[in-house]
C-alpha cells in the first residue's frame, strides 16, 4: 500500500509487522518493533494510519530527525466511537466468528469509500490476502485503547485528508497540513501531494520524483 512512496524514495524501509502478544499495548508493541529497524542517523520515522501511531511511540525511544504522519493520529480519540466500539467487540469474538466476515466484501466497501481506481483495488486485494487476522484483530483494540500524551524531541509533521472517514481530521495547527477532498489512504489517492510533503520535511532522504 506504500507503492507510490517506494517509487519516490529508494531508501524507504517498511519493517515487517511482528506478531502481537496477548494483552500488549500499542506502546509496548512499537518498542519491540523498533528493535527490528536501523536507527543509524540521520533517519526519519513515519507511517500511514496505524503505522503513524506506531512511529510516534517509537520516537519515544530513539532520536529521529522528524516524525511524519500520513492520514494518522496523535490520539485514539481521533477514531470515531462506532469504530472503537466495533474493535472492542471484535477482540472478544472467537477467530471462527471473525472468519465468517468475507474479506472481499470488507475490501470492496473500503475501496468504494476511498474512491480507489483499478490499480489501487489490486494493491488492496493483495494486502488483504496477506493480512494476519490475529494481528488485525489486535490492532483495532490497541488503537481503541491508545492515548499519546508524551513529549518527544523530534518535530512532528502531519498531513491528513479533510474527508477522512476512518480517523477524524485533526484540528488545524502548526505542523498540520490538509488535502482537500482527501479520504483515508491519501498516500495512494494523492501521491504527488504526499510525496512532496515527505520531501519537504525529510530533505536528507534521497528523492527520485513524485509517485504515480
């Protein structure tokens, strides 16, 4: 789902998700995931959606040049109450019950809400097929319980679609930019704007032009 950014930034690294532990918090998960990445200076942390939340928690334990949030959040309170409630219910359901929900239907609804084109739908289908259902279930509950109230030394830069239907857009303020008409996956639907945002705030990272 980060294809446009991979094309534009050849040194971009996307660590593989590690399995979550029973009852683990998002903060503890991020600390473990940090152990799998190279933090040799200079480096930047960033992420899309849940990945941005993980990046924020990682930044508490290392010294990035900046944290770059794409369609992400600084608090679980940006997640609408209905989604938080659904996530908590989902954590209590057995895996066989969750398996009854057809993945293709969930993906189709997501693609429709995002106004995805055919290429985006193909990327989404691959991501859904490769998703770990246990990790996916844990993620929802972890976000629902997450609150970030820590100070970090690195500057935080955030870009968000003003029509995001999954995470409530943040209030306007320093370090926050908006994409008019952007929904949740703005890195796919508005790659040029997102890649420009990354290039401006991560100038030390090699950049090969805008994504497509």
